[in-house]
């Protein structure tokens, strides 16, 4: 089990039993209190049991695919284009600032980021400060996880 929270509208924080990983989609950075410091840019990274794939976007910026405990999380910012999404693959939880990406990716849960207007997304809304996630707790139908 791990927890998800938004530190600010552009930064998702993943808390697991061993560490905290903060991914900022606006700055294209990963901070996990590593000796090497903050990670920026594209690449493949393993931080503990978490695998992160940071892919460059056509018009700049980075999108992220995170796999933790078998759950696939995608983080896609406002600079992404529809053609960029093919690189993401299947996703269980999507953090995005663009509601149009939801119907293309078809996640089980959406975390609105940035200034996303999620009124266009059809799904039940769950408002929490943090959300605890495990594979068995993923929703069967689309949920919007508004993390305040």
C-alpha cells in the first residue's frame, strides 16, 4: 500500500513504506531525497521498488509512467499532445491537467492537476487530502480523486 497526495497543483507525492517521491510535472523533476539530488529530464529510474519512466514530449516537458506495487500511474502535463500519449501505455491512475486525455487513456482513477476542469469527466468524485492505494482498492468504474 502507498499514499498519493498533491503538494501543489503540479506536484504529485508518492509515499510508500520506505520513501517519499515527489514528481513535479511543470518543472519536469523528481525529488526523492537521493544523494544525487533532484532528477531532471528524461530517462529510466528505479527508486527503491518504484520504477519511473520519464519520456520527453513533442513540445517540451516530460510525461511520467510510474509503476509501484504493480499499479501504473501516468503523469501528463499541459504541454502533451494526443500523439505523445501512445508512449504512456495502459495506466491505472492518471494525474493530468487536461481532461481530454482521460477518454484516450481510460484510467480507473483521475487526479486533476494544474487548473484542470474535470467537470467534463464522467465519474464519481472522491475528495481527500491523501488517498491510500492498493491494487484491490482500485475502482471498477472511473473515479476522480480530488486531492486537497
